[in-house]
């Protein structure tokens, strides 16, 4: 995965959480993602295709997901329900869309988001990618964006 493809996901994540949710994020160190099991409970998964293809996973702790849904929807949720899942999917969509705009030269399309919940779920990246994990910390808990893209050869 090219290093210059990471920054658009970092800036898009920060922009979405700051603009849409008024969350201040503190970014942690990047790392190569070796385990397909996200450390956090809720993951929004989006496929990307174009001159580069792969997957972006937006993983949130339960606390962040509930807080984000409350901010986005204007109503408090005690449990992860359909509204919270929709909010997580929309966050993943906004992050992927923002990064896509910054990676214009890759002519990418973004799939509809899927959201996976549970402490032991797994997200398998395409075998030809080396995903990078980008951790963040918000007041309400941890967030991790994992990106696995590779160039499409013709």
C-alpha cells in the first residue's frame, strides 16, 4: 500500500468527526494490521474499486458509536440498535467519500457500507493488500480506521 494513500483517510476521519460530531480526535501511531479481528466492537466496512481497490474499515468502541449516534440523530440510545448501526454506516460512508475525493487520480467508486457488531467479529482484507491501522482516541473512547488498498493492474 502506498504511503500517500494513507493521509486522505487520516484527514477525512478527522474532518468527519470534527465537523459532524464536534469530536476532537488524537491520532496514535500507524501500524501494519496483521489480525483480521478488529479490537473494537462495531465496524463499518466499505469496499473501494477503481485504479486502486480494497477495503476501509471504521471500527468504533460501543461508547463512541452511541455518542456519535446521539449527536447525529439528536436522540439518546442505550443499546446498539438499528439507528446506531445506520449512524456507523453513515460515518464509514462519509470517511470513505472524503478520502475518495482526495484520491481523485485513482478514479475510485465506493460501495454501500456494511456494519458488523460484536466483540469477536473478523474483517478479511483482500489477500493482495497490506492493511494499515490508524488509531484515534476520542473523549468517548477509541476509534480505528484500517485501510487496505492496492493498485489494480490491467
